[in-house]
């Protein structure tokens, strides 16, 4: 498969995972109807990519290729009907979320590099692609975004590692599908280890004690 | 009147209705000053159109034609001075809101079709135009957006019906001012019926009982 | 120094001040880790400019020139390590915020005028540049944005004065670095006086008594 095909497939898997994650989070934390569940699933899935594309100054991929929206709607619909079985299970939600995060950060960083943005900007845009959808979801659900909270189990750190890996390797001229896969695996493994062993990033010295 | 004139007039009426709605909602639900009342009125009125235009990749209409901003400011100013009389009346707020919603979804869907976006995307962009301003208003007022909540009395459903009607008719080649008017009336009637008879969209099977 | 250099230097000072402000506000009001402190500092610093540039239809300056991001990260890092000493001091936070606000409104208004937007739009885009970052920060921290609240001590009023001054002077053909400096000083002085003497904008007649 070409690099482009690898990236598209990873992107659609990430969208499906994030749609499940977003819809199940909505069911678990707020009193929403089918419109809320579907919207929050779709927004979680496509929000990060939309923010990235708006910042890159291009038409959001989601609005150019119908496969993104249909994949997001499929994930959200599945989550709606299975919410009775799934919504109490926090582990699958966290794993879906880690998968979506990992795939999105490498895709975001790759796209920013391809459009000629600098390494620091591309890394940040990769992280934004990964955390953007969940952040919009949390804002709409009226809670402080997971990625910012003291108990986030690193979240943004593996995202920055994955995006940074892809950017650094690209700067040295190795741009190919396997780089995206390795970057995504790196992000996923660090995120899952952080969840398993409850690692957290340091809190500011001025923070009140937990 | 030409189709373009019909759309502009409908757009300005929608902006005026949403500005009244946004400002009165602000007075009723938060401790805001004149800046807050005016800002929330204007944001409710122009927010959906701005999100749509940013996603479409065009300069927001609001910043190109002064009539949009002036109409929004007029609605917000009227709401500020009449808030003592109006803010306890929930019915007019709901009717203003239904009018703004109906007009915006058909305008958004029409604009997206004209710029060459696909039917699914145009329908979603129509709905975003309708619900976007109120969603930003609710986020700024620190509450879960009406459109997502289990007790929203359909809200997004008539929006999708109105936008979908305009899109389907356009696909078959009938694009004219009367299509926009019929789509808006369809959305308005369904929304008002849903409010009157307290229709709600189904909640997810996994949701805790009301 | 050329007008362009003056504007860049003012912009970077504003970014540094807003990054300190955003990070210290995060430490003081929520349970965030280093990622949260850094993100909220950077977002407060660059958020207003990004909203402005997205609305203007240009690539955000932050993503074109690395100096913006590095300055924002420097301010946020400093705030993180000094948060133990600084976070209880509300006065420096308010002064940093007033400085950032003053610089950003004049820069935003100037940029909008240069890109050919009308006077009303340029004034509003100036105000958005000034208040946008703090508004995103407050939304992410799950509170009603300062700029909208009844106890904001004018906030948006000096912003509109500073932006309006720059716009009106530019309309009469005087566009130069000193205009930006005078506009920023005007905004800063009115804001600090409003804080010192607890001036507030009027509340709507329909608001419940304080």
C-alpha cells in the first residue's frame, strides 16, 4: 500500500475509535438524547482534524471525502445502540481513545510537514489533531478537558512523543508509511503504560495539595 | 425579488431573531453586564454563519457586509433595554430561536451546495449554521448546549429536515428562493410542534432513567 | 524602528504577558498538571490572534513565525516554576492581563485594517484579538469568561476604546507605530483605572439584583 493509503486507513480507524469514545463518554457523563450522542461522537472523531485543517488554511478533509463522515456516523451509531452494554466499561473507552489519539497525532504532524510548516509547529499541530476532538467534546459536556487535568495520566505527553518522532524522522528525510505506524505505536504504548501504572505529569509548585 | 435578495432578507431576519434570543438568554441565565448581553446576542446571531464560512474556507459574510453586524447589534440593543419586560417570557425567546434556526439552516445548506460541497456535507453545514451560534452561547454561559440535551424537544431534528429538504430539492435541479422558504417553514413548524407537544428524540439505551 | 518592527515587539511582549497570565490563572483556579499550565498559558497568549487570523482568512501568524510560540512557551514555563510565589498574587496577573489586552487590540485592529476590512469589523476584530485568548482559557477552565461577567471592571470597554482609536486615526490616514502605542496606552490606562476604582459597565434592567 502507498503511504497515502496507509494514512487514510489509519485515519478512518482513528475516526471510528474516537466516535465510539466520544459517544460512550456522552452517555456516561450527561443527559443527552440520540442527537447528543451522535453529535458528540462525530465531533470527537472529526473535531481535531477540523481544527488542524482550519489552522493549516485548507478545506477540512472531513468535508471533502464522504468516507470520514460516514465512518464517524457508523461509530457513533454503534455506540448508541450498544451503550447499555458498553457505557459502564471504562477500559474499552480508554483504549479506543488511546488508539484514536495515536493515529491522529501522526497524521496531523505528517500533514503539517507536507504543507511546509516548521518542525515545532508540525508537532503542535499533530498534538492538536489528537487532543482537539476530545477537548471540544469535554467543553460541550461542560467539564475541564481531560488533557489539561492533573489526573490525565500523561495524555498530551505520548501525543507529543508520537508527533515529535514523526517530525524528527521526516526532517532527516525518511518519510514513509512505516514512520507513521511506528510513531502511532510509540504514542499508544506510552499512553497505555501511563494508564496502567497511573503515571502523571508533575503539578505546578504553586498548586494546592491533592 | 431575486433568490439572492430573498436569502439576504431571510438571513437578516434570522440574525435579528437570534440576537434577541441570545441576549435574553444571557440576561436570564447568568450575571452579565451590557458587554455580556451585547456580545452573547451578537455571537448567537453570527456564530453559526461564521463557523460555516470558516469550514467552507471563505471569509465570513459577517465581516464583509456591515448589515449583518448592524442587524445583530440592533437586536441585542433592543433586548438589553427590554430585558426587564422580556426576560421572564420564555415563549417569545423560543419562537425567536425557532425562527432563527429555520432561516439559518436553509441558508447554510444553500451556500454549501453553491460552493460545490456534497449533499451530506451541505446538510450538516446547514445544521451547523443553525445550531452553531446557540452552541457557542451555551458554552460561554457554561452550560451543556441545548441542542445536545435529552430535553431539547428535537431541536436538531427539524434543522436536519429543513436543510435536507433544501439539499434534496437542489440535487434535483430546483434551486430558487421558494425552496428556501418552504425548507424554513418545514423546520419552523416541526420545531414549534415539538415544543408544543413536548416531543423528544429517543435517549440511548445505556442512559440512566430520568 | 519601522512600524512593522514596533508591532512585532509589542506583539511578543503581549504574548509573554498573556502567557504568564494564562498559566497563573490555570494554577489558581483548577487542578492542572504541567501540560495544563503550559497549554493554558500558550492558548491564552496565541488564541486571540489565531481566532483573528482565521476570521481574516490568513494563516495564523503563530504558525508562520517560530518566535511567537517560543515566547509563549517561555512565559508559560516561567509561570510554571514561579507559580508557588506568584499564583496567590492577583495584582500582577491583572497587570499582565491588562498589558496583553492593550497590545493585542491595537495589533488586531491594525492587521484587519491593513487587510482591507471595514472600520466596524476592524474594531471588533481588534477586540476579539484582545479578549479571545482569555475567553478560550476561561471556557477550558469551565467558567463564564471574565469579559462577559457583570463584575469584569469594564474589560471589553477599554479594548474597544483602544481598537477604535487606532481605527479612527487610520481612517484619517495616520498609520504609524506611534498610533499603536497611543492606542495601547489608552486601553491600558482605562483598564487599570477601572480595576482601581471598581468601575463596572451597566447591567441589563431585567437582571436580578446583585
